[in-house]
C-alpha cells in the first residue's frame, strides 16, 4: 500500500508540474559562471529574435527570490548584510523551457555599481529567441504593496511583502494583509505620496483583526508609516531629526517612558512598480506613551495648526482649538485646559506648580532639540504646531510630556506657499519654543531654569549630541540614501522632486549641521573637549 501511495503522489506531482507550465529550476551556479563580455552578449542576441513573452519567470539569488518590475523588465537584488557571497551570489532561475540559458554582463556585483545605480544586463535565451532584463542592486530592504484599487484618503485593502536584508533579522520575508491610505496635509498632494498602513489578518471565524508584526525590528505593531521625503532635497531631515530624538532624548524623563519613534530606509514598490526611496516607521500613539485604550484619566493630544493657547480657560470642556485627540472621554480636554489656564492666569507666583505640571528633563530636552534642528514648522515666536502632548496622571495631577513630530521643515529649510526653500535660514538663527514646557519659567525669570538648561545642554553635547555621535548618524544615512543607489533611482522615478547634487551626498547638509552646532555652543558657552 505504501508503494502505491508513493507512486500516486509522484504522478500527481508530475501532472501538477506539467499543468503549471514552469519548468525545472536550473542547477545552482554562481553569478560569475554566467558572466560574458559585451561582445559575447551581442553575439547571443544576434540571430535570435526578442521573445514576445518573458523567458524568465523567477530569478533567485542566494536563496531569495528577487523583486521584479515587469513593465521595465527589471529585477531588484537586495544584498543581505553580512553574507560573504553577496557580490557573487548563487543563481537559480525558473523558465518555461528546459533549454533556456542565462548570460550576465558582469563577473560580480561591486559597490561602485550599487552606488552609481549602474544596471547589470541579463539575457535569458534559447536556440531561437531571447529576453533581456536589467538587474539593479541595493543595500536597503524592499517592500511591495499589492492593491487592486487607487490609494486615497479612504482605507484600501492591500497585501504587503517586506524583504528584510539585515544580517540578524528575525524574519527575512514578512507577508501580511492590511489597509492603506494617504497621509500628510499638504504633502499628500505631491506626486510622490506618503502612506499609512494597518496590518490585518483573518481569523478562522471570518473576522478581520490586527496583525502585529515587528517590521525591521522596530516594534511589534500593526500600524506603520511610509515617509516619502519628496520636498526634502537630501531626503534626510525628518528621518534624522526623528531618530536623533529617539536615541538622545526619548527616555530622558522621570516616568520611564520612551516617547520616541524611529524610521528606517527602504525602497518601495506598489503593484510591482518601483516607487522610490521611502522611510518606514511607526507613529507616536497611546501605546508608545503607555496610555491605556479608552483611558478616562490619561490623554494624548496633537497640535495641528498655529492657533494661540493664550485664551484657553478651564471653565469649558469643549475641544481646544488647534488640537486633536482620539479620546472620546468627556474628560479628554480637562487636563489640557487646566494646564494652559494655569499658565494664562499667572497664579503660579513661586513657579513650583509650573514645575509640577511638566517633566523638567523632557521639557528642557524638547526646548533645546527644537532650537538645535531649527524646527520651522513646529515652533515660531509665540506659537507651536506639529507636536504631541501627553497628559500623564501623576499623584492626582497631570504632567505634560512633549514629543516632537513632523520635522521635514528643519535644518535651514523654509517653506512658504507650497514651495520649499533649501537653506533659506542661516545656521546662526535660533528657533525657540515659547509656548508651554519651560517657556513660562523662562518668562517668569525663574532663578534655576537657566542653569538647568545649560547643564542639560552640556550633558547632551558631551554624549549623544557630540560631533562624533552626530557624524556617525550621518555616515549611516549617507550609506542608506546614496551608497545604496536609492537616491539616484528616486531621482529617475520622481524627476520633478527636490534634490541635491548626488555627487556631494550629505556633505552640504553635514556642514550645515556642524555650523549649527557651533552657533548653539556659542549661545550656551559650551566648549567641546578635544581628545
């Protein structure tokens, strides 16, 4: 019986294989074994006609199927970090005919080919015809989003595939269902758009529930952001600023919170069409700030425009103009109104109550941080915007915790009438937060606040804001943005976007950041230790 059953399985497999019509995978060989020079490649094509259908169905390097853009007949190879054979990978391919062979016009993949976005030509051929492909190589993870409808402000069903090329990643390929919609205010009207994704899965009973995945080892969550950077000439400001806060100030508070988020660069495809360089991250939300779902005592607010806080009173329970919150609690606006009412009333004559209503480390950090990065869309004289404020219940009172958000207009760039002006703001110009936080203490000439600010600045500069640390950040982003070839591919995909000369990479931005650091040092009388 066992033998008969085995024969049936073999026969079924043969029939299924024949029905699918894709032939066997060829024997495993390295890329260099398929290498030919340009003359040999032309000789292969001469006398053969270009096939009307693709001869190559799947191309696999080192055990990983490559992403494929069919309209451009281009394969994308994401090199796995730490793999010793990435420059001469093993090659497996699937075709419709046993007789198909490969020819590749490169003996190996090189760093110069990657950074210059130089495509490698691959020809699949048989006795009569050939198909020609391009191979582009990157050092970044790749994501493909498949959807059958146009992506709009409404939630559209999708499937995602994320290929994680990091050396020690937990999962190499992540697949999930989900929904997607546009995000951003003015930025969603740019040709290259930002997106928000919620991952989902179907349970056995037919219900759809959230699908929490740890994408690129950032956090286990179902809610994700894709930042486009269309209006940033180096594609770095929002990512660098967000990650700088995450790794320098986010845990610097007495509440044990990590009120930071992070981004990691990827290259994005939608329906197998290349969409360019993006940054994948997660939002600042109640989960990140340890606010329980449907809490009636703790709340998260987002400031969305430049409305003044000077007339806010505690008498009303109505929403505060210029702020939004997800909470539907009738108490949601009480902490925010109470806080600004306290500031506006001027009753805190000894300033002690002002200290009680903030976490002093967090409040000083965001004051220094916004000034350092010149957050032109977050703080202006007398007003704030694009920041998160969490009301955390502490001993029957509330502490306000500040989190920066949306920092693409920073580091010298200015924005007016939907136009970005690169480096329009000189590095000497300060950008102070004058609403909430430590601003009332400064305005009241508190005797301790200036010393606290200077001490905090010295601590930051001696550690996480040292030139060495900041340069290490920028070195990594230069690798990700430019040395991956993604910046050049993004320029090809979105030629009307804002770009720096790719030859200079981050040198202009780096010089600006270092000049800015020198000016802030001078303001606080800081002298950096040498050696």
